[in-house]
C-alpha cells in the first residue's frame, strides 16, 4: 500500500550536448596539430553512439548517415567493441 510520506525518487539532470562538445574540442585540437579529419576516427561505445543519435541538440550539419556510415563533425564513427569512447588520430595515441 503506497504511503504519502515516501519522497519521490531523486533524478539528476543530464548535461545535454556535453559528449558532442568533448569530441568537438578534441577534433579541433587535433586539427591545430595538423591532423586532418579524414585521418581521424571516433570510436564510440554503443551507449555513446545511441546518445548521439538521439540528441536533438546536435545540429543537423554535425551528424550524417551516408552509404551505411555514420559521421559526426565530419569524422567517421565506428561503434562498439570498446569500453570508453575515444578519438583515434590515425596511427597515434587515441585521445578522449
């Protein structure tokens, strides 16, 4: 029997868009170091891929689905098979 004295569950607000902004900064930093976007790959966890696909705050020009491939910020995306999303710089160490 429900009680009126039980407080509602606590929910913390999510920071919408923060994931895409993290990658935007990493991509821009890599470009400043001379790495072209064509050489980069975003290796995303399945969860992060889903969050990006569902994030209505991401501008349409920042995400695309063409020829069976997903791109974010004009960088190719590979989903799954990792425990933490990273930006692969094409032969050098991945950065978050």
